C-alpha cells in the first residue's frame, strides 16, 4: 500500500466515523470508519517504513572520504555470439 492510499483510507474512515449520521440496520457505519482508519494508519506506517528502508539515498560523504565503487556485471545470453563484421 502506498502512502497516498493510507492517507485516503484514513480520510474516508474519519468521514464515515465523524461526519455521517446514517443508520443502517445490521451495519455500524462508525465501526467501518474506525476499521478504515486503522487500516489506513497501518498502510501509512508500512509505506513510510518501505520508503526509509528501501530508499537508494546514500549518506553524505565526510570531507576527504572516497565514494564507494559500484560493481556492475553485464550478463549476456549464452547463445548470443558476436559475429565479426562482414566486408
């Protein structure tokens, strides 16, 4: 769940809980609002956690510190063979 979806669920749940006075037999709109607010808060926390843990931001380098070298490997299909150019 994204951060925006979590905020949306919290807003919809708050509207159902505090801004409506609809009564449906066998269904509590207030309870549904509370459930949506809890689900939105959990989704918001998961989204924030995901952003913090999996972000690709690096820490600032200290003066004189060398940035780490990033290794990249090129993977090719084993069946692929380069053919010499034909003249």
